[in-house]
């Protein structure tokens, strides 16, 4: 049996493959464990993230999630719509807590 791919099928297959191979990282491990500096039980509000020098809040003004802190892995994970572009400078600032 032989399957014939149309141009649209081929384009979609190549796009899927390229996204799988060249996907940008969305998770960044931190060297330390961020502290709950203000003692409110929320660590994300004590983390400052800048992408190319611009502060990036955890959520947009409409409440859409941009990034989150994962306490299990001590990492920052960007949502798929907000993954920094290739070559972007990402800075994460936080007060380190006790391990």
C-alpha cells in the first residue's frame, strides 16, 4: 500500500518535525531555592524575571499565565505563548532560602 502526501500534508509534517527538533527551552533550573521573602506563602511574588531587560510579571493584565515557579524542581517554566525567543537574555532575581 502506498500513501500519497499532498503539499499541505507535507508542509504540516515538516513543520511538526522542525518544532520538535528546534523547540526553544521553556524551563530554566535555578541554582538555589527562592525564599518566601515577604512571608506571604507565595514565592512567585518574590521572584523578578527580566527578558532582554524588561520585567516580566507572572501573569498578563488579563490574568493569562506567562511563567510559574515550580517548587518541586526549583525552576521557572514559561507558558508556550511566552517562551523567550532564541538568544534572549533571561535574568531571574530572588533571595535564596535555606535548603
